């Protein structure tokens, strides 16, 4: 019998969102008449905009004709999409990023997990707390940690604890770390790093030889013109940062699957004996060996996001979700709760009444209001005493959910 990867045994039994789904399923079975409104997992509800479906339809037609049919595409992504990304997402913002530095993939969740394959053992790894659980769990699976303690913190990881006192802005590490995960606009707190804060992170990374893994999956929600959309808007970031981007929340692709990772050609790690290694070359090797590219149809759909109609239509959907976020934020504030985020992000981070434990408040809202949220403790020890409310739903459901929550409080 082969040996199993025992690192998996260090993890809590289930990933956060399936655990929530399990509890909701049980509740629905016991209460078949309850009309449950889901503001838990951040999954889009608005359909794909017409500019995108039209581009995908044309691509389907091409695939059905001998002359235009395509088999395997380039693993790194079609040139037409990588050029559009480089131009619209980076060069138009003054970032020195070329199409060759962009790797199209099927999701940022996979990329933020898979990226660990190009880092060696023994790195000091820092995560913010609260944190998107994928960063932590994939490090556990990869054997980069010891066991978890009672509050669920894994030995060997450096937790950068954010709190209400700092507006959930994570502190810089007090020690030297090699790899740091940052997410802005943040999942779960819905707060976004300012330019000054991003400059501090880039400066820390440059001074300490660290690499920032910058997850910008929610950048499309940024409204404040002073907040950078990319880490590469900060001078010097090319040498210290990898950026993850996704079409999921930007264009409703959670079920379509398309994202991309940027690895600048300058970015280096080192061998155990101190020789520099270009991470772009390692990720190219990994990507071409383990991935066969995103479908042509999907990439044509993603390209359409950058057309004038695609931009207008996706902006309208983002504005729609942000209006939901405003309704959630203001309703909960009026109800006397302390809230964060929800201005440049689709998530509202809410302190539970009397700092009630997160799962207890989750159960209260489910039972009394038939509303699903995400318990903050699922995002780390510093998330205890908070819940995350997602703005991804119809206007009608958000208004109804807020009416019920007010009544339940
Ligand atoms: C979330 O709810 O945190 C997101 O849906 C997670 C994800 O994008 O994978």
C-alpha cells in the first residue's frame, strides 16, 4: 500500500465553503419552506454580458468549421488575449508589463496554490490574518508547515494579524520573511491597500529579498482613483512581485474559468547555494508541462472584456454589485453594527454583536433570518468575532436579506 501525503491530515476536515454548504443543506432539509438567501460564497449571480457571449458564440462557430477549427492552443494563452491584457490592464496604467510576462490560466485559486511548486523548501512564508484560506491550506498540503494549534494557526507560518484598530490593514512582518501573500482589495475584509501602503510593502520586499504574491482578483471593484489596481503601479515592484488576476468577479467567469498570472522576467529566487534563478522560466516550465491552456472559446470571451462594449457592460455589472454592497453596509451600520469594506470590494466585513463567536452568529442568521453569510473565523483566528457578507446576489434578494437581518438582530 502506498504512503499518503500526511500533510493533508493536518488540515481541518473540510474546506470552508463546502462546510457552509453542508450546514445550509441540513437546515434546508429540516426547514423545507424556508427561502434561504445566500450571501456566503462570493459567487457571481448576474449573467455574462452580451459582448462576451457574442464573442464566445463566434468562437464556437469557428470551432465548427474545418478552416477555422483549432486544437491545442499555446499553453501560456493566445497572443490576442495576452496582448489585450498587457495593454489594457497594465500599460494603460503605466506598468511596464509585456504580453510575454502573462500566463493565462483557468483560475486564480489554482494559480495561488500551484505557484508554491516553483518555490523550494525552507522558505519563511507570511500570510495576513484574516486570510483567503487557499493560501494557508496549499502551504499545509505542500508540507511548508507543522501542525495547527488550538486557534487553527499552523506552525511555521508567519501570521500578520490585521485588526479593527488598523482598519484591517495588515502590519509589515517584524521578522525577515521570504514570501508574503497579499490580497487587495481584500478577501475577506473588503478593504483595499492605499498607494502608500503598497509602497511600504514593495520597499519591505526589496530591502529583505522577499517576494510578494499579490492577489488582485477583485481589482475591478476599485472605485477610489487613488488606489492602485496593480502592484506594478509601484516603482520597483517588477523585481519583487507576482500578480494574480481573474475574470471571475470582473466579468462573471466563475463558471467559465479564466484568469492570469503575471511573472515579470526580472523576478528572481535563488538556489540553496546562492545562484539566482528566474521565476518566469520555472513557471513557463511548470505551465507547459502541467497545463494545456484555457479553451479558445473562453479566451475569445475574455478578450471581449476589453472591447468598448465589454468594458461598458462589465462596469455596469460591477456597479450593480457595489450598490448591493452599499445597501448591505448601510443597513448593517444603521442596525448598530460595526462594518468594514464594501466600498472598493464586493465584501462587507461585519463585527458580530457583542463579539459573538462567528459560527454562532452564522447559525443565528441562518435560523432567524434564513440568510447565509461566511463566518470570519473560517478566514483565520483574527477573523473570530466577524462575519463576511457578500454582495453577489440579485437586488431583490439583498434588500430582502437586509430586511430580515434587521428584524433578527
Ligand atoms: C470566496 O467566497 O471567498 C470566493 O468565492 C472564493 C474564490 O474566489 O475562490
